[in-house]
C-alpha cells in the first residue's frame, strides 16, 4: 500500500494531502537553502512532475532581481504560492559565464536581452513538462522588467497570461544618480580610452545595471509604443519606501490591461522597502489575488518592517 494511504473497508483510500510548506517570515529565508544545496531548488519548486490543477492551470515562474537567484530571492514567496495549489518554478538567469559558486548564485548580471533568451528556453521547458498552454510570471525588481523583453520581442506574449511585478521599474531608476552617471560615462567613453575601458568593464560584470537606468536605450526601447503587451494581464505592486526604484512611481504605468497597487494605500503599517515587498505576508496575499482574482484571499493590515519583510 502506498505510503500515507489508509485502508477503509478493504479499499485503499486516497493518500493524505501533503503538509503545507512552512512560509518563513523574512526575505532572506532562501539563503540557507542555497548554502545547503548550491544551485538547487526550494522545497516544492521545480517539480517537473507537477500537474497543474483545473483551478490553477497556469504554472507560475518566479523571476528574481539583480544579484538574486532561484533560491535566495524566493524563500518566503515560493512556499506561499505552492501551498495555494500552483505548480511553481524558478530559474537563476544572467550569471556571468565561468563564475564559481557562491558568485554563481548571483544572477541578473548579464544583458537583459540575453537573460530573456534564457527565460524563453525555461518557459518552453515548463510548458512541455506541465502540458500547460500558458504560464504566469511573478517577478521582483529586474525580474519585473527583463521578462517583458521576452514578452514583447521574443514572441512570449501568447505564452503568458498574468504578469505580476513586485517593485517594478518600467521607467527605469535614478537611484544613486545612476542615470546621470551612466550618461556622463557614455559621453566620456566616446573620446576617452580610459573611460571606454571602464565602461566596458562595468558592462562585462553587470551588463544589466546600466540598462535599468532611467533614460537608457534599453528603457526607451521597452516603452516605445506602450509599456505593456496586448493580451497579457499585468499587476504592479509598489511601495513608497522603495530605495532602489527611484522614484517608486517608475513602476506605475496605467493601461486597460494593468492594475497598479501601492501597498501603503491599504495599510499605513506596511513599511516594505525594495526587499521586503518580495516577502511580506501582505505582498504574498496580493500576489495570490493577482494570480487568481476570482478567488481573492484576505490581505491583512499588519506591521511590515523594511529590509526583512
């Protein structure tokens, strides 16, 4: 008799449902898993035998931010989505070639065009394994922007249903004077060999970093003709206390196929910053509601500390 099955009147009953995965209370909850299993997957994530249910037919792909990874970015969010009955997948994209561990756990560093190609391959793998027609994205930081390159320019739109963004930066960021610095460096590099060498070095280590600056050619291309792709339903979840997406309104773009949520609008106790918004119990509920708006779960108004979530 299969483990967990009970004999009832001589007939094997269905196995008991698996215990829910623990949902840690902090953004950094995924780090111990990466330390224990470098390059592995969080519990319940990347189960290639998972069959989507009728209630949740679209697998969910988690797309991390700059410097994040499949495990380190999603220690709190992944188990909450898995417990809700979804097939959940995550990849580490944009790792610089030849990088040894632990640096190989830091993704989102190569050019976003290249990362989008990696995402494209991963989406096809998920669809083939699950038998689903479409996937849903849940992204954080760069993981809110890069997938839209796949959606808009690599033929991904027909394969994506819902696109949920935590701390989105559709218009780019000016954090730390990034836009001004990038503009000055590009100007100097045209005539100064030393500046050119420095710019090339920066782009080699983090090709995506300058692309996220407000006004960069990448940002301009991504917004030309409209930020969003038709046929995809976008949800933007933002915080006024975002210290890396500056201004935080860079993620607030209105359109008929987009819903914009500011976490403080419904709870003044929510002090989520750029990291905490990817982990808090409030964000978790908002993500679930964006994935399945027909069956909303309560979004509690509780104190959310910055940094940890």
